[in-house]
C-alpha cells in the first residue's frame, strides 16, 4: 500500500508539472491575437514594430489614435500583421476642408461635413473650429454639415475641428488674383460698381462710353488701354453693365477659355450677348420703388426682371419666390446674370449700412465667377488628415468586435490563479512522495 501511494503521488506530481509546462508553452504560442488598448497603444506599437511582431493584433480603442499612430499602424498592417480593431464608444464621423476664396482680403472657406446623428450612432455636440490661438468659430451645422467663411489673420495657417477624431486642414494653395474689367456706358451703375470693387481691394480696369467715339478708360496694367485685350492672363472677371456690343465676340472667347462674366439686364437683353446668357427673362419688368419702403431687404426696392435659369444654370438668389440672380457655365467659364437694375440706388439711398452691404454683395458675385489660378504652397513635414476616421477605416478596415475564441484566455485572473494552485499541488505531491520514501 505504501508503494502504491508513493507511485500515485509521484504520477500526480509529474502530471501537474507536465500541465504547467504545456500551459507555459501555450502562453508563448497561442492562437488568440495580441490585444492592445488606447492606454497601451504607444508602447504596443513599439513592440509591433520589432522583428518578432505577432501575426494577429486586436485594438480596443476608446479614442481615435493620432496621425502618427495611425500611419504606423497602417505600416504594420502592410508588413503582414493582421490588425483588427473596435471602439468602446461610438465616434461621430466628420470631415474638414479649407480653400481660399477669390477675394483680395484672402478669406478662407471652411467646409465641414458629417453624417446625420442617426447614421453616426452618436449625438455629437456642435463642433468648434480652433487654431493655435484658440476657438475661431462655433459651427451650427445642418443634417449633413455646413460651411463658414473666415478672414485671414497674421500667421493663420491651419484649422482643426475639435470633434470626431480631430480632423485637420491646412491652407494648401493660394490664388492669383488679376484685375476686374468693367464695361458699359458712363453711368451711376458703372461708377459705383467700380467703387465697390476698389474698396474691397480689387484692381480694376474700365471702359465707360460717353459717346460713340468717346470713352473714359482706366487701367492698372502697365500697357496703355487703347485697345482692350480680353484674356484670362489679364483679367479675372468682366462686368458688363450695358453697352459693349463691339466686344461680344471677344467676350465669348474669353468666357470659353475660363474667364468670369457678370451680365446686368441692359447688357443681357442685347442680341450680341445671346450666346453668353444663362437665363431668359420670363416676366414683365417690375419698376423700382422708393428705397425707404423696405429697410430689411433693400434689393426688393430695385427695378427687377424675373429670370428663368437655362439648362446649365441655377438660381442663386430669389426675390419673392422669383429667380433674381442666375449662375451657370458657358464653355469653360462661369457667368452670372442679374435681374436687378440700377443697384447703385441701394448704395446711395438705402438704410444705414447699405454701402457696406452693396460692396460685399458685389464682391461675392465677383468671387463666384473670377478666374483665379491656384498656386500650391510648399508645406514641410506634417500630414494633415481631413477625415481621420475614414482614413483609419481605409487602412485597417471597419470596426469589428473580437470573435469569441474557443481557447481559454491565459491572461485572465482565474487562469493565473489556477496555474498557482497547480504549482502548489504539484509541490505538495512531490513533498508527500518524498515523505513516504523516507526522504526529507
């Protein structure tokens, strides 16, 4: 009996030791992936970048990795490691872009897009735009996004949305702004259109006709304007207030090459400009009213002809439900056709602030049609991610929870406690076996 008990204890001790050895080998090579959290991601990426990188890695993230970490994870995945990930909370999907506006004051148009709340699965607060100096603007977005136009300040270089993975955008290019040419009869309209544009900082050329053989001319170019040369290398946009039939053919070539054109009603109704129209007059002209009759929307007091946009054009301003300003493409250029006449009355006879509003309105029209070539700015170093979550998914795939493994998790506290108990049991069996053999 003593010999049988001794053998039983010895076999039990050897079995427990073999189990511990197998578990140790299993912990070195086990089929489950290496798991990393947001807190261990930085150190984990360093290990994954070594020669002995595991075959499978799963990330459990409570925040989106920064740009450098996203790039390194993408490199690890391309090197052959299978990377999967999941988020512990829903993240809003948001993207940011920024582009210069054709305006001498050099504003920037910032656009933010995001999925609706029900599609993103998260009720996100309104994002705020920030730069290195702090918050620039709070964005009130519609269901899918919105845009805001910001003026450039000294040293202003970047914008960042503090929401949805912190997308960032940098001013990547600048615009070459050339003069604006104003054509027409010498009138109050031409005079105050020129004044508005010059106050905004636009360089202007003009030919304002006084009589069939007499005209007032203005030029910022070094060459004398004795013979106007309409070319996108010379002008960003042309505004025709009325009489310029002699230049209709040249204007067609200019617009076809990409130039911008604004036609006022007296010019658009001329037969020579038929090929440049983007709208037709669809109703009787509405006469002007006293400007003081509408201080809220002073353009409603201007003389007005209802327009109907053509097939390649859209209305960009309505007046009492009727199309008042239409924009469209003709060849390679953009054309805006106005239904308003004598807009100078708004500047001169409108309520307080009309001078500024008239100036800004004309500036916005020119910005929409101006031919302004882009110059790419040299930027060193940083990579800017306009849509970080989309970029992350493109490199690593969509989020997916880790599938249930049929194998035990050797890192769990329960399994570790079982290892300790197995070791103690094997030690106890070995001690008892030695006692039975009379050894100490």
